[in-house]
């Protein structure tokens, strides 16, 4: 059922869609244009974090399955059935693919919610439309990236031709399973590459369906393959594979560093990294609208249960407005996110992705308490929801940047408010982190805003807003948040390489 038809589904409808979906979950891998079991028949359980129940036993891809998928992708690439067809033909297939994602919005959305606990309302309003936009944007870009003809002497002609890379390996995280995978596969496919995707093992159910829809849209077999499995086995085998030309990774900084090593240990493949973050939002005393700023503060750290790479988890507040800011945050933000059943479209906070994540976040909260931060609300698991991996939205005040809650990526609904005096101190605190993904700046003063924009070490900076943007905006980090750029035309171009062709012209 398409997006337009599911926008008004109520809780009961989603519960019944979920019941039906659970009876026919696709558990297999997708290689060479079809579903298949793992070579050794292995399986792993995927759990619903809202109730702890096993949803399905998924096929567990091992290095042999990665070999098979890469071989299939390589054969498909070399056949030219995708890489050499007219750009507009590829474009039409990708448009049809985006159309099928829309047509299947209901089943894709419910898989996402069941598997990682994301509120169904968010999946329908944000994730699925963003997946469709990404595929369409990259399809539109196919014939908009040009090579070049350079200025040479009169007896030569030199051109740079843009070509696809070959087989692209993609490794994606679980926090936006479909969207993070699509930020990679859409530009890779649009540029004419073939793809092997290894989704996160915590949320493996939805991405494999994308590959099926691609083939139904007319995509040739072997062009888009999906191998579910563990990071240390299937993911590592993909990153070490000698026939993979580029490895595009989104996940933790720790694993991003391993991916760089695997590239060096194998074929020096290109590596694109989108990693963790500990993003600051800086609230200057002269901000234009306290209510809007506080809204952006709690939405920026509680949305998607705080499981957002660019979450504004460090809230730097200038001292003259500190008390008022905290007071309003408590008044407006304390009950803004209420943990509940993610299949209820009115729910805006589901469980964390699994029990491990819940324990990790609760441990970080305990550290915050021990280190002397002031706990204003939350700080525990909600009563009555013990069957799921839930954590209450949590606000810490009087945090200093040395505390572990300010230094480590918590990846949960935990806000840390840090007081500061003046723009120079704000810049020093904001940049005192290994990360550099995103930042928010709130001030009426254009000079101050510009100075902060210039001095903040982050790949994305928002002024008087947070998490805004569209497909034209490059998304990616500085420092140990990685170096890739998703979403924009640069992303599409990064899945191509330039070939220099120099012609010596014969004299007449
Ligand atoms: P993770 O690093 O644990 O896993 C990410 C992926 O890497 C998974 O598919 C996993 O199976 C795989 N993997 C794990 N070990 C591997 C290995 N040794 N070799 C190859 N692959 C391996 O991250 P996660 O917990 O899934 O996701 C959360 C992290 O992702 C957070 O740090 C978050 O900030 C980051 N993230 C970043 C962005 C961004 O755009 N910068 C977007 C979303 C998430």
C-alpha cells in the first residue's frame, strides 16, 4: 500500500498490518537477482525491541556468501547491462524503483518499526519519503554530472571522462536502516556501479526487500545484492574483498577505523566513512526566540530515541539565559516525548534498538550522576514498559565538557546542558571533541553567527535551526565523524572516477 494510503492508519490498523507482516517476513539473502539461503544454511534471530520477541530467523551471510555476491556484482558490472546502458535508461529504472518503494510503503514501514523500534509515524512521515526522494534525486542527477575538456595546445585534445568504479560495498547502520542504506546504494547505482549491501544485523529485515523492488523495477540481476550477517564476518569480508572498488560505510567511529585498515590490508579500495558524533548546539544569550530554540534542543536529542548520528547531545547555553533555558526545557521538553508502542501513530518514542543499547545508555546515565551532573528528569527505564528496551528522555544540567556524558556518543535520549561565557568559550568547548559531524548556533547577531560558523569544526552547521535541509545539502563530518558526503551531487560524483584521455592530433 502506498504512502498516500497509509498516512491515516490508526493504531489498530498498524497492529493488524504488523501481524500479517510477521507471517511472511523475507528471511533470505538477495544475490544475483533472486532470494537465496546462506551457503552454509546459518541463521540469526532478529528481535522486536518493543517486546523482546523473536521476529524471524534471518539467513546469516558468511564470507562465502560475500564472495558469491561480489562475484555476481562483478559479472553484472563487466557485462555492461547496467554500467553501459544509456544514462536515461538507468534513470527510468531508478524512477520505477522509487515508485515501487512508494507502492510498498506500508510493508517497508512496518518492518522498520518492528525491527528497530522506530515510531511508525516517523517512518511514514520521514524515513520512507526520504528514501524515495534520495532515489529520485540521484536518478535525476545521472546525466547532470559531466566530464571535461581541458585547454591544451592546438595539436592535442584532452578530455576527462567520468566512469563508474565497479563493485561498491556498502555497510549500513540500524538507526535509519532503509534511509542510511539508500544514501549509499542510490548514488552508487545511479553512477552505474553494482552493489553489495551488508545491513546492520540489529535491523536486517527491510533492506533485502529494496533489492527485490529494484529487480522488479527492471534492474538487471547481480546489480544490487544484499547479504545480511554479522559485522565481524560478513562486513569484514566485504571490506577486505579484493574485487570491491569502494567501501561506503556508515556506523561507529571505532568500526570506521577498522574499515580503513581492511582497505590497506587488501586492495587499497576507496573508503567513504560516515561515523559518530557528539554535536553541540550553541545557544547565545541573544538568540531570537527561546521557545523555538528549546524546541530544537529537545527535538534534536530526543527524536528517533536519540539514535541519530547528528543528535545535538551537547547543549551549550550562555550563562545569562542558563536558568531560563533549563526551566523552559523542563516545562516543554519533559513530556514532549513519551515512550510507548511504536506501532501507535501517536507515539513519538519507541524502545532503543536492543537490550544492549538500553544497558549501555543506562550505564552512561549512571556515570553522569556519579560525575556530578544535575539530573533534571528521566535517567531511568519507564515503568510498565519493562518488556521492551526503553529509556526515558533524560536531561542533565551543569555538565562540563570533561564528563563522560559530554565526551562519549551516548546514542540515546540523553541531553547534556553545558553553561559557558561568551563566544570564544563556546567555540573552545564545541571543538573539544574527537567528533565533527554537526552543530547548531542560535543568535540574532549575524556577525557572531558568521564567526561561529567559521570557527566550528563540523561538516554541517545550522543557524537558528537544527536538522533542517534537503537533498542538495552535503551531509557528512569533519575529524573522526568521517569524511564522506551523502545526499548531494558530490555524493553522486564520489561514486565515479575520472579517466583522462589524451589525443595527439595528426597534422593534415
Ligand atoms: P556499528 O559501527 O556497530 O555498525 C555499523 C555497521 O558496521 C553494521 O552493519 C555492522 O554489522 C558493521 N560492522 C561492525 N563491525 C564490523 C567489522 N569489523 N567489519 C565490517 N563491518 C562491521 O554502528 P551501529 O551501532 O550500527 O550504528 C551506530 C553508529 O553509526 C553511531 O556511531 C552513529 O553515530 C553512526 N552513524 C553515523 C551516521 C553518519 O551519517 N555520520 C549516520 C548514522 C549512524
